[in-house]
């Protein structure tokens, strides 16, 4: 972008210069960006985690991208980018994403991110679908001694699901008379 070429043309007839003219060509700057999510893992731990995003420069000039969150919703921290990206090249950046407390496994939030040149040229807004990862956490607890006789009994025990997904629990008691 910004490349300039001047073409000088001479018109001659029988070696006599009849006319000269110049034509000036200037390549204008074109800016463009996109998030390339191919092969990216967009799953986020329930308490937050880094996610890698690939940024492609679709313009014809080396630029440093500027990215910011364009929508409300989950907390997100975007890595500060200082690298200059060549045309049709890409970089991978880290984004720290934190879903709200009590989010369920598989819950998806589409967060809008805007990306542009540092001067705002080539601005585009893209939706990135982040998903909450499963974090199982099942506990079995009991209080006191279990008193069971031949007539039966009522042991006090309970299972608690402190995770963010649906737990399937199988219970097997062995060694009973």
C-alpha cells in the first residue's frame, strides 16, 4: 500500500519527439481483518482460562491489529498486541475468558470482538462462540456410625454434585451379610 509508480511515455514519429506524458499509479491501502477459528479450542474452564485465537491480516499493508470486546456478557481480557502483521499473514493471541459463576457445562456465550488497524481502518465485528468446559466434582459424605441390624437400618449418607455438569452415579455396596 502506498506504492507509487510513474510511467513516462514518449510519442515519436520518425525519431521526432511529438509528445511526452506521464501516468502515475498509486496502490491504495486496503485494510481487513478476521478471526480464523479453524482448529481453535474455544472451551473455557468454569473459573476462567486462556483461549488462543488466530488473527489474519486480509489487508495489503503491514499493520498492528487493535482488538476490543464489543458486547456485554462474560469477562474477557485481551492480550495487548504490539507485533506488526504482514499482509495475508496471521498471529495467535491469548484471550482470558471467565464465564459467570454457576455456569453449566456446555453453556455457550457468543462474545462480539471488534478488530481493526490501530487507526480504526478495516474494522470488523465478529462473534466468537466460547463454551463452558465440564468440571465434575461429586462427593459422598456421611455422619456418625452406620447402625444396621438384621431388621434394617437407616444409614445417613448423601451425594453432592459440586460440579457444573450432570453427574451419573452408580453405587455398589459390597461385603454385606
